[in-house]
C-alpha cells in the first residue's frame, strides 16, 4: 500500500473551504443504490496497488456483483500527489458515469505510461492523449485540467475522507463502513462479500 505523503501545503489551503456544498462530490458510484453491500475504495491514481486492485478485482466485482444488483461500488478520490489529482480531473471530464468508469479503467491500465517522472506538463499531455481516445475534445480536457472548482471538490473529498475514515495508505477499502483488511485478490474479496449476502 502507498503511504499518504500528499503535499501538506496544498491540502492546508483547502481545509477552510467551508463554501463547498457537500452535494458537490467527485465520488464515482456504480450499481444499485439499494444494494445490500456498499464497497468504498479510497484511491490515488498514481498508486500501483490501487491500479492492481482495480485491474484485478473490479472487473470481476462488476460482473458478478455490481451488474447483479448485489453491490454498489464507490470510487473515492484520494490523490497523493499532483499527477494523481490531475488524473482525477480527467476522469471527471467524462460525460456520464459509464464514460468516467471507462476513463478510470484505462488510466489505471496505462499508469506506467503517464505516472512517471516529475514533469507535470508531460504527465498532463499524456493524460490528455488518453482522454482523446474516448471521444473527448482536447480543448475540453485542457479546461478540465485547469478547472479550479473541480480541484477544490476533489481536495475537499480527500479532506473529508481523511477526517471520517482516517486514511493512512491507498487503497483503503471499506465494505458496509467496515475496513476491509484481507488479501487484495478476487478470491478473498468474493469470500468476504458472500458472507454478507
């Protein structure tokens, strides 16, 4: 798991953002609102363990549980660095939930291509290139990257997650508001879920 080492100065700037409504949320949700189980995953898009979880577990979870109305899944933005924050902004650039989850999937799959080095301009260019493959206009993607409101919402969500769930590393997973501590493989995950159904 990747430890929480996000730049403290940026977060401290947003600690007093009381003007942001709680209704303004960057949480991505998929699945039946009335499902018996809710899975919350707090992730940083530059975190390799988060990518592994999404690539190895989410696909099967979606097929076996989400699409059968047994599980509601929530992706919570918990960026640990500027690159992860900008990747979240690209995900939020999707026109609907389906497109946003597809963007999330491809950003995780291509993590080794874009989440490298310290040149944020190069990282942003690669993220924009990924976004254009989903029929998103390059100008729109650039606007999303420069959208201060979107940034404020994502950082506000991160602060709330830290306060309410005491996140110390990513991914942190909660199932029905109880922290999941078992192995990060689908077999273990499935066994845990089946006990709750």
